[in-house]
C-alpha cells in the first residue's frame, strides 16, 4: 500500500492517504522537514519544491497526483549546478533573517535561473511574488539572484 | 518588549572555570544588583569552551528570532578572546537563567545589555590563556601576546595555540575583573565586520532548525481548536467523530484551571479552553478536527465589533477625557494665540504578528518531568506559566530553545507552550502541537488599535506652541490593555511649551500585546503625520519645521526617558542630505515624505519617495534611512538586514495589514485576506549609520516606526491627500475621491 515517491534521487514508500498533501507526507511521514508550512493555501511559498524541475507548492499537491515525477527539495537542490550557485549566493550575501521562508525562496530562485539564466528585475518580481518573506529580506533576495546569475547587483 | 530600560549597573564579576573534556570551559557570571528587582541579585553569564584541537565553542545565550543575536553576541566574546571567527562554533543555549541570566528576545535589548559582559567573558578567557603560556614558558605575561587563537612570545620565538594551552589554562587563577583590559575598538577584527549568521549553512541546505522541525521517537501530532470568541468555553464537541478518522489517536476537551496572574497578555493569555486532536500526522489531526462540530458556550464579548469601536471612540472624543497623562503649560490659552491651527483625528487598526512559522511546540512528559522544545522569545516566563498551569515544579521542566521562524513579539507569549505541555501530558506520548495559519491569525495578541484626536497651534514665527492629544485606546478602569498605553514622554512632549495628553479607554475582549516597536509603531505615524500638517499650516518645509521643533537642545530629560535632540537633528540632516531633499525635481504623482522617531534608544530619520497612480495605487520607490545607534555596529551585515527588513515591514503594515473584529471574533483568516508585502512592492532601502560617541544599542525595532509616517507624508506630497487612517486605502487617494 501507499505511494512510491522519488525525492532528491531517492525512492521512498509513503504509507499515507492519497489526498494527503506532499508537504505533510514529506514532513511527517518521511522526515524531510526542509520544506516549510506557512499557510496551507498556496499563498506563502514556504513549502516550495520542484516537480520535474518546476516550482510547485507542496501544500497544494496531493500525494496521489505525483506519479513518477521526480521531487527535489531544499535538501537536494544543491546537487544541481544552479541550486549550488543559488545556495552559495544566499550564503555570501547573508540573505536570511529568521530563515524560515528561505528554503522556499531558494527553490523558486533556482527554478527561475534554470529557466531564465539572466533574469531581469521584472522577471525576478514575477517569479518570486509567490514567496512571502515576513522578515522582508527582499532586497537581499534580489541581490542574491543577481549574484547567482552572474549579473551586477545594485546596492 | 516594554519600554527599554538602560541601566548600566556596576557588576561584580564571578567567574568559574573548570576542565571540560581536556579543554577549558569558562563560565562567567556577574551579579547585577542594580538590575535586579526587589533587591534580588540577578545573574548574567555566558560560556566558552576551547577544545585541544583549537575549536572554540561559544554558547549563544538568547533566543534567535531572525534578529541575528546568535551570531552577534558570540562575536563580542570571540573578539576579546582574540580568535579567528573561522575557529568558532556557535551553540544555542537552553533556557537556564541560573547560568545565563536574562534570556529574552525583546525590546532590542540583547546588544545593550550584553555588550559589556560578553566582551569581559572573552577577555577573561584570554587572560587565563596568557597566564597558562607565561607559566609554561617562564616568561612574564606582559611579554606575551595573542592573535588568531594563539599566544606568542616574540623574544624567544615561542608560540602555542589556545588548543595546546587550554588544559593548563583551566587550572589558572581567574583574573580580577578590574585587571581586565578590553581592546581598543581600533584593534577590532571581528566586531564591526560583516559576518554571515552562524546558522547560514544550515538554513540554505534545509537542516532541521526550527520548532516545527523537531521530531522525537514515538511523537504524535496535535491540533488545538479554541473558540473564535476569545476564551469562550466548549459546550459540546463530537469527539467520537474525530476519533473515527484514520490516524487519530485521541480527541479531548481541555478545561483549563484559572489563568496565572500577571501574565504579559492579560486575562486572555495562557491556556484557554478548546479541543485537542492528536494523531499520527498533523494532516490526520487536522482531518479529525474537521469532524468536531464544536458548539461554543455563550460569551459576553461576542457583541464586540471594529465598527462599534470606531463609533465609541468618536463619542469619547466628543466628551471630556477620562484622565490626563501629562500637562505642560496651558494648552487652551496658547491655542487662542496661535496664528495657524490644525485639528485632525487619526486611527490605526489591530494588526497581527503573523510570524511565518506558525506557533508550535513539542513536549514530552515522562516520570513527572516535562521536556519542551519551543520557539520562544521568553522561555523562562513559559516555564513559569507551564509550571503554574500544570501544577509542576519549575525545576522539573526543561526548555530547549529552537530557532524561531520570526518573533516580532508574538513569541513573548507562551500560550502554545502551555497547550503543548497540557496535551502531551494528557496523551501519554511526546506531542508536537502545530497551529494552522488560521489558528495563528485568529489567536494572536494583536497590536492594539487606537485613535488620536489632535489639536495643534503654531505662532507667527512658525514655532509649535500648542499640542493636545486625546488618545482613545483600550482597557478597563485605570488599566490599559497590554501594549495599549502611551508613554507620556513620547515626542513632542517636552518640546512644545503647552502640551496635553489625555486618555479615554474602551473595554476590550480581544487579546493584545507587544508587536515590533510596540507603541512606537503606531504613535510615530500619528505624531509625525500631524507634525507634517502643522508644518504645512505654518507654510514651512517639513524638515525645517522639525529642526526648529527640536531646537538647539542636547539631552532633554533624564534616563531612562532621556531624549537627545542633538542626535535626532544629526539623523534628520543626514536623511535630508542622502535623499536630496528639496533639491530633486519630482515627476507628477511623485512625492517625498520625511519622519523621525526615537525608540529602543535608537534615533532614526527616514525619507520615503513614493508615487500615487490615478487609480490611487501607491508605489514606494526608495527609502533613505539615517540611523544613530551609538559608536559601534557589532555586525554590519546583520544590522543592515534588520534595518532594511524593518522598513519594508513598516511599509507592509501601512499598505495592507488590518485585523477586523466582528461578533467578537477575527474576520481575517490567512494570507489571502491578510496580505503581506511581496517582492514586486519591496523598495530599495539605503541606510547610513552615523557613528556617535554613545554605547551601542539594538536594531531589531527602532527602524520601523518612522517609515509609516514618512510614507503617509510622501503620499500627501504626491497627491494632496492626507492619510489619517491605516491601512492606506487606495480608493481614498483617487482624484475623484479627492474632489468629493
Ligand atoms: S504552505 Fe504552501 S504556499 Fe504556504
Ligand atoms: S527570513 Fe524570516 S520569513 Fe524570510
């Protein structure tokens, strides 16, 4: 019984109801706690993961809808070149305050740069608008995306 | 986060040292009698451990809520210890006031209250390592020097690392605190350097750090549903239906004992009635909860609404005030002589903390003892609350402080901690309680709403001579609701010769409490907006008018309420210069506004550049901040982040945040109807720290208050509409609305 999930290149058997959102299957059943709960309605982005490289809100994806898709979380995103660069930029610029939103921010930023290697300010606004930062570290998030994508940062 | 008190007590140092796993373990406690209440001494201390391999472990004593003290406090120790930051490992302390003294994240106090002591911890350890080297080599201490975690003796060319010396150092005599010499700031190599947060590598790789990430063997997950009308009791609940849901282990009603007296949040704090559902995942607990079908008992505050509060406030304003809080000169007589007069009423709403990590706590009750993992800003208060509510001895409760996914004052309350403790004890298993976002938004201790009915007058020379504020806020009798009071020293008191602050109270059945820069976050909006109105009435430039109001005073009043007008003039002039105030030609629909505010011992002046579209939409383009928090910024990276975050937080409050009460309950439920500012609306924020010769003070809060009125004043400059009520309503800024 249950669902076979491929998360960060590893295969897991999740013995959960199909309607359980991926976020809770990961956090409570599988012990993958990097993706965070912030709202449960798709409005904060703290739970962001990649499904076959595309950003999704894991609180909105029932386990039954995943099928063979490969899931990447903050724990595994550093295995890719873009993810590694994004994490390095986040560290170099000391982006976080409390840090709670940052897993989701890094996942969204990685998906952005993977699809659009030199995002403009408008691209950044569009791609990151779904990720709330209650501590309002937006100035540094923008700067870190510029750094990770090899573009000059404004002060 | 009550008003910061900055005593500078003379402290007698008591230092304990001992061997720890072959290294040096140093505990430094100081007895701060002047800081203690009722003559009881209060201990403050911190720990350093040096291992033979040279790794230095520094314990961070205070809760980390994103304000950066888990890094900046250890930096103070590391500096005087004279090690490289790369040798340092930071470890979060548990709650242990007997060893660490005050462990609180609140009031922007971590820097000012620890600046002296923690540097002395480092200097003490360094002195003992020097002593160890000098004894080993038979060379005078005065000929030995330290650098980068090693002692050297130039004449003989000898050198030993702290790792090599630590075992010997542990046996050395602890130096007399009076003999310690602290570094000349010119020699600082860590303090004053931008250093990334100690937890950064874990944050960017998603390691478990937060309260919500705690996992224990055999742990169950809990939800707790409380009445939408605060503190109403459970009349009935379908517990059997909840228990029939797959994965649910327990469902039960909680009938709490009477609340602990004197809690920070008043009678609505602590453990409130509700229904707990415990399951093998949080999702299952939530599914079970959905079956509860709870009927709540009648409750007297179920008739309260925000609209009624507004009506009530206007009625109170039309009547004589209940009380006077401050009176200087003769306001009424002075107003008669004024050549320009302004009258205006201001209002601001309840708002929520909305930490991104919802309230949660994990508890394990075994053998009569309780172990708690909690994101909390005030762990010791939580321990006392849990002890009194559950009837346990405080000594039988251990609290581990996790990293907090935001604080902002919310986690000064430990209501979620006592809930988790109660549920864990009743469940017979370790339990992680997690609130839903809806629980979190609807069971906060809100920033109280408030109303100010103001009159002011300016004399023909452009001097502000009369000011009266009838402040309508919440409370009962003489007692203000938590965080609803106003300090009678609040600016412009002491700067206007004829000044009156009156107050009237509305009873309230909604929990309130401190939110980032409590009091200030609302009062700055009122005061600095009304000053702008008066400047306009006097046909004066807003900055010139403010400079005149500050006069040529230096320090006004006495500690702890002293106000340094010179420091405020300094930041005001700096903000004017940075922003090109009065020298920049602005396009149609754009405007600049200025404001300043003093709180948490910090002086801040800010200029906002904003535009208002024909649809009334506000866009903030840039904010310039001039700050004076003393002579030393401990960690410039964290400091800049705090200021930029506070400023954007303030803009977020002004543009979108409002909690509405209807039928005694909160209307808003989640981020769909309680919008926080997002990336596309985040402006650039340029910050300048003026270094003045005063002790360093904290940065978690004081940058927030002035941005709200600076934005309101910029909107007036842009479109001619005065914002007198928050949040800013775009409909009121449309040209059609102006004509009406
Ligand atoms: S928790 Fe999924 S978007 Fe907020
Ligand atoms: S860093 Fe705290 S929510 Fe983003």
